C-alpha cells in the first residue's frame, strides 16, 4: 500500500504539477463544505448519499497527500506541511477540524449577530431566532451593580477606578521607592482597599470612619517625611492609629453625630450589593486574604513547634475536607448563633472570611509543594550566613518557592474566582446570582441562554487576564537556570 | 582567653540509632589550617556541619570563639555569622545575581549600608577573580566560578573561621585548580580554615595539620609532613596508599 502511494509523492522536479493539483483539490473540498454550510447549496447532491457526505474529506485528503514534501523552499507550503500536514493521520484530523469550524460558523454567527436583537427595550422586539441581547442591555445595570441604588453607583465606579489606579503605582515607582513596593502591596494597599469598599461603598454614618482614616493617613504621611528613618517603623504603626482614635472619639465626636445625619453618604447594606462588582469585591478580598493565610499555614505545617504544626495541619485538612457550599451556609446560619447577642458581623464579611480560609488551605498546600522542591542546601547556605528563620524565609526560601508555584497559585485563584457564584446560598447575588434572579422574572422568561453566555464571556475575560498575568510573572522571574 | 578558636570535647552525635560521631576531641588554634580527610561516610562533613550547628550534637560540648553551642538559638545566628561555610554543591541563591548573593547577608544580617556592602563584595569577588561576572546569575556561570563566588559570599561576612565541605568534589577536574588557588590565597592571608577534602596536594601545600577520620572517630591527627611521611595507624596507611 505504502509503495503504491509513494509514487504519488512529489519531488523537486514535478513539484509544480503536484502542487497545483493538490491545492485545487483541497480548495475544492473546502469550497464544497463552505457552500453547503453558508448557503445551504449541495453542489454534489447528484452523487449517492454516503459518497456525497464523504467526498470533501476524500478530495481534501488526496490533495494534502499530493502537496506533502519534506522541503520545497516555498515558505507557506513548508509551514503548512510542518504544522498540519505531517502525515496522513494529521492531515485527516486537520481537515476534519477545518470542516467542523466551517460547519459551525453559520449557526453561531446567526445566533450571536445576524438573527440577534439588541434594539428596543422590551422582550417584544426579540422575535428572531437569534439571541436577545436586549435582555442583557435592559438588565445590564443589575448585572453590574446588583440591587445597589442607581443614583449611588458612582461610588462603586469611583472606588474601582481609584483602586485600579492605586494598583498601578508599582509601574511608576522610582528606584528609591522600589524597595517599599512589597510593603505597599502587602500591607498598605489592602488596607486602603478595605477602607474604600467597606466605608465608601457601604456609606452611612460609618462613612465618617472612612474620612477619619483618610485624614489620619494624610496627616501622618506628611509628618512622616520629617521623622528620622530609624523610628519610621514605629511611627507608621502608632501615629495613624492614635490620630484616628483622637479624631473619632475626642475632637469630632459631638459635632459629627449631628453632621452625620446630614451629610453622610447614603447607607447601602451589603445585601443590596451584587452583580459583577460584587464578584470583584469578593474575589479581590479573598485573593489578598487567602494568600498570606495560606503562606503562614504552609510555613506552620513545616514548623518544629508541635502546637503550630498540628494547628496548621488541622486547619488545612479541615478546610480542604468540607465543601465550600456548606462552609458558606454555616458562616451565615450557624456562626451567628455562637456570637453574643449584640455582636453583629456583616454577612459579606463573614462570607469573605469563610472563602478566604477555605482557599487558604489550598494555597498552603500549593506553597508547601514549592517549599519542598527547594534543595536543603539553600537552607544550609542561608543559615550559615547567619540568617534567622524569618530572614532566611523572606530573603532566600520564599522568593524561590513562590516563583516555582506561580502556576499552582494561579490555578487556585482562578478556581476561587469561579467559586464566587456559590455565595448565592447566603443570599448574596453576584453576577450569576443576578442572572438566576433575572431569568425567573415573569416579564423576561426564556432568556437564560443569553444570560449564561454573557456571564461565561465575562468570566472568561477575567480568568484569561489572570492566567495571562500569571504567565507574565513566570516569564519575568525566569532570570536564571 | 586562649587563642583556641574552636574547642570540641567529648562530642557524640547520632542520626537516630546510628552513631555518626564518636567521642570527638578537637582543638583548633587561630590562623591554623586543618585538613580533614577520610573515606566517605566517616563523619567528616557532619563534624564541620556541627561546628556551625547545621547539625546538632547530642553529647559533649563545642565552643566556637568563646561561645558554647547549645539550644539557645539567639546566639547561634551571631556565631554562624562569624563562621563562613562553603558547600560541595555551592548552594548559591539562584534567584539573585552574583553581586546580590554576596551583599545579601552583609546588608540584612550585619545591617551594612548597601553601598559599603557592594564595595566589599566587589573586593572579595576581585580576589577570587570573578568581579567581571558580578551582574550575572549563578545559573550562567561554570561550576568553578560558582564555587569561587560561594567563597566570596562567605568572605563578605568577614568570618573568623572558614569551613569548606568538599569544595571541589562536584567540579570538573579543570575547574578544581581555580577553586584551590582561591583557597590557597585565602590561607596565605591568614584565615583560620577547616577543609574537608580529598585533594591531598592542597593538604600538603597549605595545611598545618591533617586529621584522618574513619567510622565517626578521629583516627589520627598529625602535622602535615609527619602525616604523609610517617602515618601511625594502619588504617591511615591503607587510606593513603589508596589515594596517593
């Protein structure tokens, strides 16, 4: 069989003849499928049924076989041969994939674009067989902000823009401030983010706490420039807190009670937050909390002190052993029962703590994998230079271990983002929750498909961006080996 | 205080049930160069790892520069900072450049200003002749260069004692010489050194004394010339006849 086929192989001398014949055959096969798929015309229908079905495949297969040559000198042909036409089996698979794509394009196009509706503002315009993007358009606001009052949504936008721009500071930092960046991203930034989201977006009298925080921070930073660097560490811990307490309880207390009623931002309870913005909030906080917790658990698990060690093992195994949905349920139903009567912890805070602890267990095990991959010599070398436990870990061990586990961490974080819809069990409706709510709205029945496609696209964009970012990080730190 | 910088008395160490070091007595005076040799598994490496407490001993005492090594961890970091160590597998930090490898400990452990630390590091890198590689990463260097960098890194802490744990065993024969040269220069500069090695040429050239270990015991300790000319125990004679 092989010998018979071999005489059909082109060589340098008769390349052109083979090439023309092959290209014509392949083009013909693609053309047949294309016509069939896009214009519903079957130009080979005069042939018996089964042959007309397989004919494009056979034609294309022969065509690809005719143009297969080790090296022709023609760039495009060589690339085709090297990538999709290396042998009969690969040629067959390539053809099949091309045909499936051509076949599936028209229905997808017609559903997404050609037969879809986006005009108008009620479901009556959606008469075509395609998607009803009007539904997404009308509900867009809800999908983004949940039940957050329309008039107050600028607060969410402002917070996100502010946090996003604060997050890019690292790109603009000068050499002098580069060494503080880690401190900034690990400590300062999460605190700022916390203030923004829990005081600014939440609003109400509590908003003044936010203002005190800002005032205290600004004043202490200004004074901070005049403090000798020796004391800066203590200064930045003590002064802002003192200022905050002074502002809150001594100077402004009386007046602001009055003012608070007049000027505070409207209070929006966390139950009304929702949509994509809630997805962001929950994911963001869970990410920044679960990482340090996971880090400490992973170090704890390797500790020599039995108490720390077994506590860490217990935490990791417990949180890994229970389903997230039950954890969320308990955080909302069981947990408050153990609290004193007058103590109240916000539902969203409880959810964030629950998810953070849950994911921290996974992060801990991923990091532990990285720690174990390091040779013992690294520990020996660090110790022999006089480094203690923390210096050794911060300067030598963790930079290497964390670099090793970037793919694993990214994996966990992606899973976390996609786990956030589960918070519907405690009545918080982020984007998928809002979809489920919207699809049961009597006026908008029957558009679940559009909603899920919409959410999928959004989640895909978020997750793909994260995965790209993690890949960039990997490349960035790939300085050696 | 006498000028005995290391004093080990009646030291015993076990790994589980297995006794690796048996009744070790060893005194090292300042500026002396000691070569420790012996068959593999004889406890040479464990002995010098005990000197900066990378391994813990269970019995006896080790006194380094007037400080006894005990479980009190606060002291141990100070002592380790004064005892430099060079490993068989170099153990450079792969995520840092050669220069950063050398300045890391001076900056963070000794609190030296960055500029001074870099100057010092370049001096020591110059001494081992790899100053021109300072901005590269360990992975880009040859084994010999890496080991010389490891020596420079240890020297940057300005240690009183240098421990070498088979520094040339993982190197190609061609590269052994460049590392030994760096060690010879160091010895001539008056550093106190304890070197575990199989390089008998090096021992003959620089060592004041040679210690022969077998099965966790110090079998023989003698002046270098004496050691090679008239080994006393039969075990030493056998060992020497096999490697010379």
